[in-house]
C-alpha cells in the first residue's frame, strides 16, 4: 500500500485555507475599508471561529500583506534568474518587474490595495518591517555583481543598493497609486532610482 504524504497534504490544505481567507478578507477590506473590517467579520464570512482564524493569521495586517517570506523567495528567484552580466540596478529593476507581474491581483484591486497600504498607518509600518526582511537574502546576489572590484565595503555597498531599490520600489508604487494607476510603474521606479544615483 503506498504511503500517504500526510505532511504535504496538511501543508497544501493549510495553504488553500489561507488563500481562501485572504481572498474573502480582501473583498471585505476593499468593500468596507480596512478599519471597519474586523477579524470576527472575516471569520464569519469564511465560516471559521475567531480562534481558528488566528491559527492562520495573527493580525489583519498579515492577511493583507500575505506571506512575505514566500514573496521574498519569489523576488530572490527573479533576481537570481537575471544574468550576472547585468549591473545590480538593472537586475533589481527586472526582478521587481517580474515580482509585480506575479502578484495575483486584478489591476483595479492592486490599485485599491496599494492605496490602502499607504493610507493605513499600521499597514504601512508592517509592510516596511516585512520588506526589511528581504534585505538579507537579496544582498549576496548584489554583492556578487560587485565582485569584480571587491573590498571590505562590498557587502555594505550591496546592502545600500538593495535598501535603496526597495525604497524606490515602494515610492514608485505609491506614486502609481496617486496617479490612479495611469502612470507607468517601471518609469516611476526608474525616476526614483535616477534621483538616488544622481
């Protein structure tokens, strides 16, 4: 009799439930607003007890922002897929472009979500905290791109580039939301990077 991968099945089930919770919660957030949507309301809509909901998400902010570890892995994979001949800035620009394309939101939902992120202080702070977690995994790839002239400051320079690129990405998203989604996000990112590098 074949063995059943119970651990794998459990994890797939957990991911499916998390995805369902997130989809329902996002619908409520976009319809009623972040502040007006309580964890109790989300639990009722999904058909879970409040206690069960907290087994999947600790806060409303975590529901909106999703699994930043998974997102960080997607961003790292996009960066690592870029040729090492590309400069750090070129590679990061391409990686961010791929990352945004992989976000599973309809254009209107992405615009509403971006506005919500920037208009809700607790969400904005949590997003910044989680994005800082991406600094460590992205830095080695950028350091390797600087390796033709390595010195004791190579890692510092790599970390500075990654931190600046993350900030430019966030600012570009914010400017895109202020333009009502009409501006080109890649051009906004380029403009922010050009200002940093001037």
